[in-house]
């Protein structure tokens, strides 16, 4: 999901919109700020995206 040009929803194509870059960009930004991101199951159903940044001093 965090690789460039990957679409998790197989019904999404170039014709229906999106390029598969959004999550790849999010991951790069977080990593450059010593953060991380991952996906887990949401208790409400679907997916939950968890982003973490280190605490500032």
C-alpha cells in the first residue's frame, strides 16, 4: 500500500482517478521526520492508518 503506483482497490484505475502516490508520499514524509506509518484493522470496520512522530523535547 505504501509503494508508489499501488492501488489497494482493484476497481480504481487510471481512468477512474488517482495515481497511487498519496500513501507513498505520506510514508516518505514521516520517515524523513523519524516517524512511521502502518495499517491495521479498525474496530469500526475497514482500515486504520496509524502515524507516529517522535516527541519533541
